[in-house]
C-alpha cells in the first residue's frame, strides 16, 4: 500500500526539529511504522489463537505469521478496528484528530493562516514519492488503528514536538547566559529559528 502518495509537507522548522534528534526523518518514520506493524501482528495472533483453537472447523494453522494473519483476516467474524467501532451502539465515528491538527497549521499550499508561523519558513516534503508499506503490515496495524495515515502523522508530529522541546531545553540556558542576547522571540518557532542561527548550534549527537 502506498501511504501519502503526494508526500508529507512540513515546515523547515519542523524538519530541523526532527533533525535535532534523528539523523534521517524518513527512515525514522518508516521504522516506527514497521515496528508498529510488528507489535500489532504479534498482538493479533495472540488475540486470535485461542479462538482458532476453539473453532472445530479449523483443522490446521499456518506456521508463518503473515499467513496466520491472512487466515484471521479472511474469517467472517474478523473486523478491523474501524469496522468494530462502526458496529458499536452508538457507532464510533472515524477520528482523524492528528490529521486535522496537522492540516490546521499553515504550510505551502494551505490556506489556513496561523499568526505564530515563522515568516519565510520553507516547506520540506518527506516521502515525495509516497511511503510503500506491505499490505500485511498495513492490515495488521488497521486491526487496531482506525486510520494508518492519521496514526503516522501523529507519530511524526509527536517526534517534531520532542525535538523542539529538547532543543529549547538545551539552548535556552545558553541564550540566557549569553550577554550579547538582549531579547528573545515570544514564540516557540521563533525561538527555534534563533537557536538554529546561532554559531554554536549543534544537533544532539553532533
């Protein structure tokens, strides 16, 4: 499955915040999704194994995890997380909170305006050609997550925020002790831009 076929556009400040704590943002997000799939595959098999053992119509089980997941997902009584939520009374609607928050931030190509955006903050596109994930990995995650792209956006922006907090925690005391600094920006992104412009700036790990 191709996720984000047109890529993920983030601001340069967001990208620099990622780079403060990870050397390769695309590789980090792909690894996070892959690990999520591994854990959800394990959870799915653990959840369904007792049901399969109790089902007299099941005479043998695959020894391969991916084939086991395919068998589970082909059953009439299997439902994805989204299908389970829709079947509740009352139904639980699709929740794309992370996507809505992400799209509420002004970026190139967006019309939403945000006063605290850093002027001239260019846009960086991650996964310009899309993010290719196997159908098995995708389906294992969707067994427990309503929307995979929304989960991935949440994970990505969570890492952006961690990078921002670590950068500010590291450099705010340095700025406060710098006699040549008389004022600081009153916004988080403005402060980060100031930090990045310092000659002594170094990302974590050098």
